[in-house]
């Protein structure tokens, strides 16, 4: 079936990671997505603030370089075309998407993405 079209953006800071994610879903189940992450475990507060700013600054360039791809959409889950693992999970009640962030082969964070008309401008 057809995935919901639109743009979503999310940002997460935890004790170990800073993660920024952008997603655009277009007609025909074509997505354009990127995720940036930096491990911050053991960094000082000034370092964390600097790294947060850095991730937000890098997001537009990463977005411009991110490839588009086809997905399958079933039961509110977006998967790579003919794939098994979920890429994003849609919550129709709240119009949000969730992204599962894996680090070192382990599920590390669930990042909630919120609908946006325009992506945040950084710099």
C-alpha cells in the first residue's frame, strides 16, 4: 500500500549518543532519508554542546548527499523494497515516524520524528 507522504524530522540526545534524522516520503513509496550520529559517552558538557551544534550543521549537507530509495509499506511499517527489517514505523494517530537507531549491531535508540512542512535551517 501507499506510505503517507510528507516530511519528518527528529533529534535525540542520550547519555551515549546524539542522533539527527530526516525523512521525506514521496508518491510511489520513494523515500529520501538520512541519519547522523555521534557517540558522546564520557564527553564534557561543553563538548556535547559543540557536538550537538556540529550534527545540526552537518545535516543539510548529509541530506543533499542522501540517496533516494523505494520502500514497501505494510501495517504502518516502512521497509526497504523486498526487505525484512523495519526502517521507520508510522503512528497514524500522532502522524509521527519512529526510527530505530543501531550502533555496533545493537538497537540503541528509538528516535521519534515529527511532521514538518520545511526542514530546520541550521548553520
